[in-house]
C-alpha cells in the first residue's frame, strides 16, 4: 500500500462531508461578495448608463484572478 493513502474508519464519510459543505459555502460566499464589489466599482458612479464597462469587467476575469481570490480567503 502506498504511503500517500490513509484509510478512514467506517461510517465517517457523512461526518467529513458535512464539514466540507460549511467551508465550501463560506468560500463561495466570500468569493461572490468580492466579485460583485469589484464589479460595482468597475461601473463607476453611473452604473445604468454604461453597461459596456460591466461587460469588459466580466470578460477580464481570469483564472489567476480566481486563484488569487481563493488565496485571499
């Protein structure tokens, strides 16, 4: 058996997965809030007049941006 594997005791999956849901939920919440705050800032003072800025913002999001957001959280 390779040393990288750890066998868990029986009937622990439901306990461990419920912990993951809380962590993942918090991460998604932080990421979404951060993204929308940046989108609102990209719009400027008159958000309804220039939606082109919002389109440019969404198209400008990259995978490195997402990785940085995860690291920040």
